[in-house]
């Protein structure tokens, strides 16, 4: 099959969140299954390489605007990447967060239509991702192309909502598409709603999150009502991990490679390296890790409930990330009060993230909501036992310890609405660390197959069903 991914970001070229991991990892896994994968994404600042092939310069009309899109091509991990270049729209310091984001991604999607039209690049499946490309199914139909399309909702909180006039102003579509309900959501035009209504199939990134979206008619601007209209064509497929990037057996960033057989030795050496990185003495208790955007979504408010346990039991928490000032300041202050127990690296470092996964005993993801989550999957691969809430894909991807299933359990899980459960887990964690029984959970986690190679056949089956 020829499969197009139309996405606003993709590794290894651009990334702000899990969407980039999905497009790269799933694309590579599908290519390994013999599919022809073409990933189309904007050429942001810093992506261009002289090794890229300039394919074409295509005219793009957006109402009264007339601009050119330069199309560049490269091949990576068996997939073809096509980049849409337009300096005004995409040569900026960050990927998102501009007042004209709707216009920018309208241009990107219209450029994709021109790629299909002028370069005669047809596909068996066109897979679009989140609001930034969710107008593509409707644009294809309005431009006379009969294509099978799938929309994956990675984060329903972002919907691309705007004034109805944007349909004509940015997408060359008349208001009949608004008045017939296709593009109308409440009293405005919504890109995400349009994609939900016009794609042949709609997916999200875990089966539990799919259930949450169907059941929740309040959150995410009441998008659940719209998803329920397509419930017969809506499923959840959990994300995977790129094992070429995240495997302690071959990871070049960590000081000792290991697998589940020599996990104890490997993680001990990596823990020592992590301590050395921050000039820290050894501690009696376990080491904990957080690698995350620091936002309300990630459940960071719950951390204040377990700080006393961390200090009392001489645990150590490493936090890597940035985000909302409130949470950055909160964790920064803790690190000043407890310099041996709370370690904060503000920002992001690929090397340090790998070292935290390898050098910690437990990994925290107490999210308020989490469509899938990737941190817990990476942590499992490295034998850092995940402690997660039951939100979204966290529920699907971590088998919780219940006191009687040590041979199967992979971590710990609690209900976000019951923070006392989170506190209770920390007492159990300390006990299991001291008697080494937590190592069974760590090995169970490492043995679980969370790779994209295990997930890709599910997408292929879905593609073939349309």
C-alpha cells in the first residue's frame, strides 16, 4: 500500500510532543512491513539540508493570497519525507503558538493538495494527524479526489477553532460547509470537528482514551458529542516506542548497556553516572524520574503530597523539563530546599533523558489526562518501574501491582481523583525497594513488547478494512 502521513511534526526533524514520535516510529514500522510510506510535513527553521532533493515549486492559492511552496525530499528509515517550505510561514523559532497558526497550517494543507494534484502523488491511505491537517479529507473531496482517509486525534484539547469566515479566507471553501454542519462546532468553525466528520475512520492513541472521549461530554469543549456521531468508525490504538532509539541494550547515551538479565548491574552503573552528573552522594532510598512538559495536564500538583515521603525515606527525584512558570518555580524551590533529594534540570537534554530512564528505579507520570503517554513506555523498556494515574493510555499500558500478581505486574497505578492512593504507593515503593521485590516488576516491564513493530500490524489491518 502507498500510505501518506500528513502531519505538523515528525522526528527526527521536528518535535514538540508525542505526535512526532508516532509519525516517525509508526512510519518506520510500516515501511518494514513492506508498505510505501510518504510523510509530508512543514519545513521548519533548521530542517533544511543540502542533501535534500528539491522536487518542485508549486503555486498555492489561499483566497486572495498567492504563494509558492517549495517541496523537498529525503529518505529516512525506509520512509520518504516530503517537506513543504515557505519561509514566511515556517521559518520561525518555534513550531506553534502564533496568531496566524490557522493560516500557516491552511497553507500547509493546501500545499499537500497541490502535491497530490500536480505531482500526481496518489495514495491508498491518507493518514492525517490532529487539527493541523484535519481539513485534508474535506479538501480532497472538494477538489475531486476520491481517497481513503484516517484522522488520528492525539490531543483533543487543540481543535483549530476560528470564525466561520476562515473557511473561505484560508481554505477556499464556501460557507455552505459551515451551515450544513460539516465544519460547525458550537458557533464557530472547527478544523478538528471537520476532520472527525469527513475522514473515513477516526482513531485516538489508546483504547481507554477512546472510551473516555465517548463517555465525556463536558471536557475538551464538548468534543465528545461530535465523536459519538462517528462512534462506529472510532477506535483507539495505543502508541509504541522506537526500540532503535530507546533500548538500554544498544543506547549510546548511557554508561552501561544492559537487558533484563543483567539489569541490576546495568542500572546500578547508570545510577552512579547520574549521581556523578550532578555531583551527588549515594542515597538509601530509590531514585525516581520525571521527563515531561511541566503543565497542569501532567498532574504535578500531586507531587506536593509525596514530597514528605521522598524526604523521610531518603529518596531522590530527578525532574527534566520545562513548561508553565508555576510548576517550574515550584520544583525549582523544592530543589533549593532539598538539594540532595530533588534535582531539577530546567529545559530538555536528550542525553540526560536517556540517563534518567536508565539510572532511576521508578518513573512518575501522575497525569490528570493522558491520551496515551510515551514516558511510561520508555521507562518500561529501561526497567524504571512506572507509577502512573489511570488516565487514558496509562491505564492500557501499565499492568498494576495489586499485591498478588508480582509475576505479571509492571508498575503501580492510582486514580487521579484519589490522591491518597498516590501517597500510599510511595510507602509500598520504599518497602519493595528495600527488599528488592521491585526488581521483578522492572524485569516484567522490560520483557513487555511496547515497540512499534507490535503496533503497526493493527494500523495495517485498519487501513485494509476501509
